[in-house]
C-alpha cells in the first residue's frame, strides 16, 4: 500500500536535514503527487525556516509548469553578507529585479515581455546559494525539489545596475573568484538566453498565488554562470562588467 502523502511531515524532514547539513536520496522520501501537494509542503517548510523576505526565485519544471520559491536567508551585501557554507553548496551569479507595481493574475491576453519590463523598478546584481536536502536535487523528482524550496539556501543582493541589463546581460564579461581562485571567467550566459523568460512565464501562470508578484517583491531570474560547487568556505568576489559584488560563505 502506498504511504499517504503528508506535507507537514515532508517539510519537517526537509527542515531537519537542512539543519543537520545532510542529504538523503529521493527514494527515501514520500513524494508529492502533484504541484499542489509540492507547494503545500513548500509552504510548511517556509514557515519552519522562518522565511520573512519578499524575495523569490522562479523557474519552469521539465513539464513546462512555472514554479517559484522564497529566497532564504536573504542578505544585502552593502552590510557585509555572510551565508552559511555546507558540503555540496553551489553558487550562481544572477540578475534580480524589483517590481515597482503589481502584476496581478489576469485572464485573456497574457503579459508581454514589455509589460513585465515596465513593471520593474530596479535591477540588481545578485548571487544565489543552493544546496538541496535531496541528494539528486530535482533530477529524479522535480516536485520534491519544489517542496525543498527549489534548493535555495541563501541569496545575496548586490548593487543596482542599469535597467537595460535585462536586455544586455548575455555576453557581459563575468569573472568570479572564490577563496582566492577563479571559478568563472567568461561571458554571462542565461540558460534561456533571455533573463526574463521564467519571470514572464510565471506572470502568465493562472495558478500562481493571488499574493504573488506584488509591488516591492524581488525576483531573481536564473544563473548567468552555471551552478558552481564551492568546495570550501571563503570569500566570493563577482565582477559583472564594471559592477562588483563581494560576500563570504562561512562554515557554521
């Protein structure tokens, strides 16, 4: 008999694994059957993690479903950010946008990219840290990965950059050093080419929460550097064009 899915129990287990800095294989979990169950578990995990930021990541599932998860812990590098390091921690350079007005769910004509751009008030350089409690991340069960807040384990918001970066980020020179070693040196490249692809998809998802994409929300848009594993703690320095973001990852 298949074990009944309990979103609270899954959230509690994911939370405990994160607290212990441990990972378990997908096969050891009772899996959510659909996106609704996955989001139920994510909401319980968000509460257990004490997430209070209005900062989000968006992406699309292998089946083309737009999904989101809160970013936590969230820090702004102007105050000297320090994010916890765990074995398996990965790093991504990203562009983040803050909404200046709501993008409410609407029926009929979908939001165009231009409309989404008009809703953006500021654009920032940012960095996402990722480590999932699931050993395979989303490789076996993307729904389990959704429940685990899409693997997010921290976000550092850097300085404002010109709003035109949402159009010109691809190809911008990007150099990243970690613990004194260069870990990326080349052109910025988004998996979809356009940094706003996933945000536009999410804006047009009629099943997203009513409270999503409100003015003031910060949304990160996907990696420009790939996901790079950080084998040890240390200082990170990102140079995107002529804009710099520096912070540290430290062992607790």
